[in-house]
C-alpha cells in the first residue's frame, strides 16, 4: 500500500516559458499547481517524494478563454521555475522562447520563433480562478 498526499501551491513566472513535453509558449503569470507526493518508505525520516504535478493553464482569449490542466514532471516544472527566476540566464531564456538576442560580439542573432507571439515577452497575469 502506498501512502500519498496532495499539496497545492501557486507558482509565478515572470517571463513567458515552455515546458518540456508540452507544445506552446505559456504566458508569464500565476499558475495553480497540484502536486501528488508519495511517502518514501526507504528514507530514514518521514519524507515525501514528488511524483506528478498538475498545472492549470488558460488558453484562448476573450470569450474563448478556456481553462485546462496539464500534467508535468516535477523536475521539469522546477527547472522552468529556476530558469525563470535566475537573472543571469537571460540568453538561455531568450533562446527557449525563440526571441532575438545579441551574441557576445554584439551581433543580432535570431532563434526560430515557431509562431510565438512577441506580445508574450512582457509579464501578464492569468485570470483569477476563484472568481468562476
């Protein structure tokens, strides 16, 4: 028998981001995350290991705005949050979202945009889910 628990938290992305295993570019903003954790019976002290994260995302705009949940590996979500919060990784972040950047010599370089929306470069806030 496996003992599990579910935790809830809000994560904040300050820049647009991508998640490995999912198509699309997600807007900067606040996201609700539900994490399933299992009791680690091999640990010397009572501890839980993260098994799966479910993140609520919004798609569309205006009247076509729709909420859906995506399943994300905990390590992928943590890596995206670390990249987002590290000011020294601007080039890596720009490459991830397909934004034009400057190389070390000052020359303009361009990554493949894959149809990304340039308006996503500024932080935005997801709609508050509690008002529905």
